[in-house]
């Protein structure tokens, strides 16, 4: 069974840090691109960062650049999102999603053109259930 399971969300004060985890099972992890999306109440979904694991391509949305860092442990089939200097506007439900070749291509294009192409939800085959991040002011 294919699964993505997020964990690590919680309540933190502004300026604090959290580390989210996205554990994958049931598919070959490093053939995929992983994206972290977030959705705040009343707002649209935002693609926070993409990570094409095979070619080590990463691209961050401007809203998180310099504060968030994505990494992976391929032995554990897990991707991490380290979130530092958190702001109240980072409050959202965070989902990880995995997509194959087209998603990896969009991630590479994002880095090449410095534009978020990877936030098309149709690129992703697998989604986690989400984890709530709440940042208090």
C-alpha cells in the first residue's frame, strides 16, 4: 500500500522552529519529486518547496526562502522540512505529496526559471493526510 504520513506539526510561538516529517512507503522514494504544500483557512493551497530527489533539485517559494530547509533520509524513505523563524502567516495545514517524472520536471523548471511551476496538484499521485502548524504571535 502506498502511503505518505506527515508528522511534527504543532503549536509554536513566532520566531520558533518545527521540523515536519513525511514518511513514504510502498513506492520507490528516490524516483519521485516531493512537494510540501500548505493551506491556511480561507486561502488557496500554496506550494512551499519542491524536492526532486534523484537529481537533488530543490526550489523554495519566496515566502519561505531562507527560513525553511528540506532534506531527505533515503534509507528511511523520509523527507524533512525544517522550519525556522516561524511567523503567524505560516499557520496552515501542511501536506506532503509525491509525483513522478512530470513532477520532477516541474521542480527542475522551477529552479531553472526561478518560478513556482510545481504547485499544480494534478502532478502528484500520492498525498499525506496533513499536519497542522500553528504559529502564535
